[in-house]
């Protein structure tokens, strides 16, 4: 039986923040983001597969001016983001 050994995956998303300026704070800053992901899965045997993936979440800068929207902060959120990695193994009985 022939089976495909490698599955490649790629993704892109635009993540719009649900946080309005009125409730934005330094304890939980948020802004719009672009999310990039990629990974692969290798089917070693009919029952065993393993893989790895990487995701980068790039946050856009956001500025809030004190009093403009009822918020008590005055400042900017810059260079935010996250890196996520995962490695997995799957065995089917």
C-alpha cells in the first residue's frame, strides 16, 4: 500500500483585536496582529506519525491617548508578539 510520507502545512491569519480603547490596559495589552505558521507531519509507518510546527504572532503598534476615550493610560504598545513551537507524536492502534 502506497502512502504519502510527508504533509507540509502553512498558514496566515489576520487577528483583529476585540479590545476597545476604553478598556485597554498595560496588564493585558492587545492590538491587531498578523499570524504566520508552518509545520510538517511525517508518516513513518501506517500507525506512527510525528511532526513539528512553528507559529509567529506579530502585533501591530497601538497608541492610546489619556482621556481621549475615557481611558486613564497614555502610551504606546510596540514590538509585541509571540513565538510558539510544538512537536508531536501520534500512534494509532
